[in-house]
């Protein structure tokens, strides 16, 4: 396409000074490891707890940004992370009480269950940073319908992600743009993570209102990871391994337009 312009600009990864290639390599490897840790974190903090409640990845994300449809934080915890803290009989009694509207009238029946099974941890006295379940008022706070994160919370997570991630994409993309693959493919791969993160973060917001968009969150995240992985791998390859193949001057000029 614009092979002519590429041919004139002969700066390529494998021709860079060694120190710069070492620097780029360290950066790309660190980003790669960072991305993998992000995946591990995502799995432990989001995917696994929802899976324990019997939900798939998409419905887990839908619940995270939309709130649990028809369920409450208390029910979600009873069916999930807190399920082994309570017997089936007691669990049924509490769920029934929630369904009945979590009224003070029925609270006398379930209070002994909370006191016995939950309050040892869920009270101010325990010092744990978790909601107290000691009084009716406390319990009602987690027995109210879960409506997902607030606009303020979403705005906070969104801007932190957008600022931080765009700098990472800028740097990996800048390094990757010095590879000798076709400009069209390069342009596409440099833009992909940005489009993916817009789709991803945009869908956090839309999922708040429309849980179907949880799929876009997953697809956007996957595209972002793939594009980043491809950029990192091709850049590393050209810096250290692929160099011999394209080292002779003239090859790049002749190669680029054909590949484009
Ligand atoms: C051994 C201590 C312990 C006991 C007993 C316990 N919990 Fe928890 N609970 C925790 C911890 C720690 C967390 C936060 C981490 C997590 O979610 O796994 C938590 C989280 C929760 C949450 C989620 C709060 C949120 O932010 O949405 C709810 C609801 C909950 N527990 C309810 C209960 C109920 C109901 C019982 C009694 C049947 C109970 N817990 C018993 C330690 C305990």
C-alpha cells in the first residue's frame, strides 16, 4: 500500500542498537507477564466465585455490572462464597425470609441462625472489613436487591483503566510499528487493542443496563489480549530471531510492498 513510505523509513527493530532492543525486550516481557497476572487476578476475583455459584463467565460478568437479576447480595453469598458456613435447613429459612420481604416480623426466626453462623465474623467486634449481620438494619443492607456498581464506581474504574492501558498500548504499538510486516496488518494490529478496550469498557457501562452486553466485555477482552500477544511475539521475534532473514538491505524495500 504505502510501501514506498515504508521503504524510505528504514528504521527496523533488528537494526536498533542492542541496548534499545534489550530495553524493549524487558518492557514487552514485563507487559506480557503483567497481562497474564491480570488474567489470574480476573479468574480468582471474578470468574471463580461466580463459577462456584454455578454461573458461566458471561453470566458472572452480567451479574458484576448489572447486579444479580432477582437475587440479593445475601442470597448470592449464601449460594456462593458463604455456602459452607451454614446448613441447608438454615439456608432455606433465611432465603424464605428474604423472599417474604426481609421484614422485622419474621426476623426473630432467623436471627438465631445469623448469630450462630455468621455474626462471629460479620460484626464490628471481629474487626473484619465485611458487612455486619448483627442487627436487622445490618442484614437488610445486604438483603436489598443488588443493582450493580454505581455510575461513580464505573467512572473511577473506567478512567484508571483507560489512562493506564492506553499508555501500554502506545508503547507496545510504537515498538511493534518498527517490525517489517505489511503496513496494513501493522496498522490493524496497532489499532485493535484500542478498539477492543473501547468495546470492553463501553460494555461495562451498557451491561449495567443491558446484561446481554456481557458477551462484548468478554470478546473485547479476548481481542485485546490476542492483539497484545501478537504484537509482543512478533516484536520479540524480529528483534532477536528473525533478523538474519531480513538483515540484507534491499530485502525490506522489495519485501514490504509485496507483503502489503
Ligand atoms: C469465618 C468467618 C465468616 C463466617 C462464619 C461467615 N462469613 Fe460471610 N464473609 C466472610 C468474609 C471474610 C467475607 C469477604 C470475602 C468473601 O466474600 O469471601 C464474607 C462475605 C460475605 C458476604 C458478601 C458481602 C458483600 O460485600 O457482598 C455476605 C453477604 C456474607 N459474607 C454473608 C454471610 C452469612 C449469611 C453468613 C452466615 C451463614 C456468613 N457470611 C458467615 C467471613 C465469614
